[in-house]
DNA sequence: TTTTTTGCAAACGTTTTGCAAGAAC
DNA sequence: GTTCTTGCAAAACGTTTGCAAAAAA
């Protein structure tokens, strides 16, 4: 849903300077199907930028998150980022534990959940974790080796 | 479901020494209705133990988690602990953002969720966040002051 | 030329570790 | 007496900050 240009556009229109690093970040997230840890982002970026510093990656991730370009989710292993979902419909995710790839779930459990009147609901989280087709196949192949 | 004695028993039966600190921890979690951050645990424990060190609290939380006495959950604000749910039925939680109190939700969204055949589900997470009766009242009272 | 962004270094908060003294068994 | 647990100190880790140099506008 998000092209590289759209991401760059939305950063530029908010007064951010479009640096090479930010272009690369836009490309990375536009092409990445799932969640990325800051360290993974740093390592990817490091391939293109010799003297890259971790804190710049962090700063840019935070800026992009504050802009609404990225969304941040807490996993057991720590914070991860992905492109903010642009879909209009409220939805949830199936997340591959191996590759981080996410797939939308249109069903929302709140429809069926009985909440007491005296509990004021603010938000909810529904996530399904497992292994996607590709990663199941790899795993099977590896164990047969 | 967990009494102090049951917790202590299950620690002793696994070869752990029953120290004063561990007794106090058992009491704290047996009587606490919701999630506690390590810092909160440390602060509570500090009232009873003069020269208490943070790392001992951490070690004990981890040991109790490995034993299955506690369960650990990642929130935006960091890791928190609570007694491991002993209920036989699979269930989820409503969690108060103010006091950390948890309430069970018997409904499980997986019943209704269409998962593609080629995605191998390992686990899922369904959590409802909001404010419980008591905390809504406090908030209302505070804003009217 | 002005303002933002970057890399560096250092600080910060949380969590983990090695070790010797102390406590539980 | 043996083994586990504790407190201390220090390290490790992820994340944030201040600052001067460099780059974008």
C-alpha cells in the first residue's frame, strides 16, 4: 500500500529533510513484508553506509514512528517496526516467528467478547503467531537433511 | 487459585531453598490481582528487607518464571510478572492500564479465526486493555475535583 | 545561509554476571 | 558440611542525549 515515494513524500511534506539514509529506510520498509528489529535495520543499513551509527537509525525509526509512517510493536524479544497499515478496515495480524512476515486477519474478536459495563475498553491486541508457508517448508527440508 | 503455601510447596519440591525473600515474593504474588513490574516488586520487597539488591529480585523472578509459578508478559512499558494462571480452561485477559488488575475472558478468538492451511499456528495473544471499575471511578472523581 | 541531520562519545535505565560471604538444607 | 542464595560490584545490553561537523533546504 505504501510505495517508497509515498513514504518519502509524507516525510518531506512534514518538513523532514530527505537524506540518503531516509531514502534507504523508506525502501527497506516499503519492500519488507513484516516486522524489523532496530538491530536488523541497523545491520541492513550498515551494508550501504560505512560509518553508520546506531543512534541515527534509532532517531530515524522514532521520527518515522511519530510521523505515523511506521508502527512499533513490543515482542518478547523487544521492540520491532513495520510500515503502518494503511488499510481502512480495522484488522489484526498473523505473524511468522521465523521471518517476521505479517498477514492480515479481518476478523476482530471484540465483536464476540463480552465486556462488563464497568470496564472501559481503550484498546485491544489480537495476534496469531506461527510459521508461514515458506518457513514451514524450510524447516521441514532442514529436518529431512 | 494459588495460595502462598502452594507456591512455596512447588518451589521446595523443585529443590529451591525457601528463603524469607521467596516467602515474601510468594505472598506478594498470591495476594496481587495483576501484573507487577520488577521495579514494583523491588520496591515492595525493599520495605521488608533493608539491604535488598535488585539483582536478587530479578533472579528470583526469573527462577519463579522458569518454574512456571509466574508468567512474564511484555508491555509497552516493559516486562511484568503475575502468577501463572492455573485455570484449566484456556482463556485470555482484560487488563487495567491503571492498576494492572486482570480479569479473565473465556471467549477465545481462535474459534472464529480463519487461518490458511499453509500457516502453522504456534500460539496467539488476545488482550483487552482499559480501565477497571475502580480506576474509572477514581479518574472521574479526580477530573471533577 | 539557515536549519536539520549525522556521527561520536558518553549517559542512562534495565537486566545479567562473577564472586565471596552468608543462609538453608 | 555441602549446596544454594544473597549482596556487592561491575559488566552487558538497548536506548537516549549533547554536541560540533556535515549535509539538505
